[in-house]
C-alpha cells in the first residue's frame, strides 16, 4: 500500500492522452465527471456512462466545453442491471476499436436495502458486480489495445469490510454502511486478483481510494451521517475537480509509469 501524488511538472499543458480512448462509468457528476474532464483535457477520447440519456448527454456537453475537446461520447445504462451492463459493453465494443483505459467509477451508498431487477441487493450489484462484469466483457479489447489500464475506484472503507458469504445479499440483516464496506472490499480483492492474472499481458489493474470528496454521493437514500453534516462541516471535504486531490486520477492514468499498481491510498 502506498500514497501517490500523480503529478509531473514536466507534463503540464501536454496532451498526454492524445490518441487514447477511455471509458469512465458513472461520470455524469462528482469524481467521475471530474475525471472525464481531466482526461479530455489531456487529449483523450472519453466515453462516459449515466443511467439517464438526457443527463448523460448534458454531462458530455459540459465535459466537451470544459475540456475544449469534442471527442466525448455518452452512453446510457443502468449498471445495477446485468442486462444493461452487457448491452453497454456491446455498444462500447461496437463504437471503439481500441480501449486504452477503463475507469470503474460507478457506485453508491443506500441506507436501506433495495433489490435490483435481477433480484440482487443494490449496493453489491452496482458497486461490485457491475464493474466485475463490465471488466470481463471488455477485457479482450483492453488486451488488444495494450498497454492498457483498468482502474477501479474503491474506498478506504474497505478496511472495515467483511464478506459474509452466508448473507451476501443482506437478507438476514442489512446495514447500508456494512453493505458499502463489503462492496469496497470486494473491489480491492477483485483488483488484486485481476492484477495477478494480467501480469505480463500489458494490461494493469489499479484500485484506489479517492479521499473524502464533496459530491452528491449517497443522496438518493441518505444515511443519518450524511443528513447530519452541517454546512460548516463540508469545509473538511475536498473539491472534486481534477488536480484537487492527492491522487490526481487523470494524471495517474496519463503517467508514463506502467508498472503494476495495487492500492493507492489518500
């Protein structure tokens, strides 16, 4: 485990991602959108995903304007549905002949238990099963585009996570925090094993904790923790714009360092 500040003064202003194609899931706002803007500014062609077509298209327009880069594509898919994940993968493969980076950013926190169209607990389905399935479906294209990268946004909450294989769906006892912690632990475990299996393939696997960032995270079904945060308390939260966090994701993805990386901590 290591803390990394992924910046390089010599790279300032250069289009380090020119000619590269990147897919960022859950990029209509927050960290995902900030990452997409940063990568588009570095010259990448960027695909973003969102559940709602109109919101995804509006976010893509914002990113094009902010990055002065017209090469931003919007894909609409509800990634809590495995059918939608498979459809998204098919659309991405049809549109992109190469894929240099996959950023598994989509995720969320729900205080109460919800069930997806597949009958799965929502936190597990969106936070872990979606990136797992999408990665597997796009892996051959990533290998064909090597050197390539797969980056999964996890959380420091993984350290409190526990995978209860007797109750993975939270049917017996549900806690939003416990479900979230477990899903982030699953992200970390998945990436460690993925990196091991991909060693020598030209594709690297990275998992990171982005820090505590001021976004709309958890707003759909807020836990008491979120609702009790006073306006003055948000001063402790960091900005979600590129370059405002210790782990600057766009620069990390654009860096020349291609060595395998496992876990980046705030």
